């Protein structure tokens, strides 16, 4: 089997919150082909570090997938370093230069001179057209002094990298593909990681021929099973549907509880409006991130203050003053108010305290979260006591709100587990 590694290039991956999602995506695509990723590395924009890493990679791997460092700026020199260590000159590719000119002309702009360095390709390598940007990729087979090696350079922009993989790279690696490993991804709502691990142990043991991974995030907990036999994965899924029931919120390679909520709303022909304070817009952002959300989601309001609760959801200021900005009465009223304002079938509201200080308007310790769901049959409200810092609390508040709504939309309503 080919030894394959990824090199994620860019100081932003080491010095900022930006994550290397490219290597994860490439690993998934390789697994689908039955090819394994043996190593991944993130490295900053330092010529000597790149030089040393590239030389090491040439010694240990058959295929080296690099992302990043193909741009027009002073800190983009991936091609230059590869050309230097392999003794290959960089030569301008006319088609790549023309693609840059066309890209800018379509936007009624003139490319800066720096952009044309992107058209330089190591002699002996093949440029890979980039329809979504100005940086062509590079496919370099049997580079000087290293027969059998393949160096593939992608732009760091995920969208551009993905298009280039699909258009140019996957087919070039296909001759080495073997039996692919498939992955079953199951998303669970309102179930803590430790509880899920315990509850799923019998099913996992019954399907011990599969490889299992559990992943806890801010939005949900995922359970992944992988193996070469689709029938084995289908059998495992059937067991989990039976054993976990409504706690199994969503199944699919991408997406989560928000997808499940929208699917249920669409199936019922119903609509949703939201009013949120503690999540700070996180709730609406998650819903609208799903393509086609506008079919069921009418809109919402970030009611972060008492004044906005009155102005946007129609609450009486005297009512807010009497009951506080966080609590069951105001959360119920927000769900009912936003439902009425937007004419939705369902209203979903979240209030709470994400910190950093105690609630000045009432007894709501940090981590307090109230969720209310208003529908034609009435309004349900739940209190959750969540843990974490401000960012975690805002995300978890939105997650638990979506999952409470999801459970209420199911034919047989199910209570969420206490966090």
C-alpha cells in the first residue's frame, strides 16, 4: 500500500484559532478509496522548516499532499522550496498565466504583478487548473532523484483544494485504490459522552468487527463505525436505532441536530421562528447553515437585552421587570411572542447566563439555560444547568434547544437526558 502523508502549510495553523480541516477532508477521501493516511503535519511559513520537512517526507512517503503556500504574498513559497531542494527551475506556464488574467477580467480588475508568480511551475511538474481561484496546483510525478514519489500541491483554501482533488487528483491515485473503508456516522442529541459510551457498549460489542470512535463536541456527540462491508454497517445502524431510539438524532456524513430539525419540519409542512439571548445568534446561524433552511425557517431575533425582548418579541416591559430577563416566564413568553410575530407553527426561545458575571436581573448562576418550545398545543419549558466557559455555554445552549425541539417534533415525544 502507498504510504501517504499530508503537510498543512501556514503559520496561521500554529498561531491562530484556524484549524487544518484540509488534512481531515483528504483523509476521508483517501479512506473512501481504500488508501490510508500515515501521517499529517502542520508547519509554519519558515523556509528552513519547510526544507527539512520536505526532505524527511521524501524519504518516508510515496505520496506527499501539501496544502497552502501557493498564494501571491511574501509568505507563500511552497513551490519555491520544493523546486530548490529538488534542483528544478520554476518556469511560467502560459495557461496558468492566462487563467489569472481571465479570473481578474471576469471581475473587471487588473491582477497585481505579484499574482503572476502563481503561474510558475517546477520544470517536469504538471499544473492543475484552479477554477475557483488564481493559484494552480501542482502534480509532480517522479521528481528529480526520487523515482516513484508523487508530490501534490494544493491551495490552502478548502473550497479550491476540494475542487482540485475532484477534478485532477483522485483519478491519478485511483490505480492504487483497494477495498474502501466506509464510515457510519451517528449523531446523538442531549446525551453526555460518558453516558453514551456506557449505553452503546452492548451494541458495539455485538459489532466488534467494526472500528469504533466516539467524538464529543460543543454541538453533539458523534459515534463513528468504520469497515469495508456496507452490510455490517447497516446491521449496526439497525441495532442502534432500536437500542437508542430518539437519542439517535441524525445519521449522515455531514450535518447534525439542525438537519434533523429541518427534516422533521419539512416532513410535517411546518415552520419555525426563534428568539435567543444567551446563544447570541448561534441558534439561527446553525439553522441557516443548512442549505434550503428557508423552506421551514422564517427567521428570528437575538433578544440580548430587556429592551430588545420587548421590541422584537413583543414582551411587556413591566412583565420583564417583574420576572427578570432569564427564567421560565420570560422564556415561555419569548417563544410564544416570536411565534406570533412571524406567524410560525413553532417558536423556540433560549435565555440563560453564559457569564462572565452573575445575572444582574435575577437569580441565574453562570451555566443556567432555559429553553421553551411553543406550538399549537401549548408551550413546554425546560431548565438545563450547563458547564463550560462562555463560548461553550453559548454553543451548548443552542444545541440543547435544537434537540428539545427535535424531540417534540418526533411522533413519540422523548425527554432529553439531564446534562
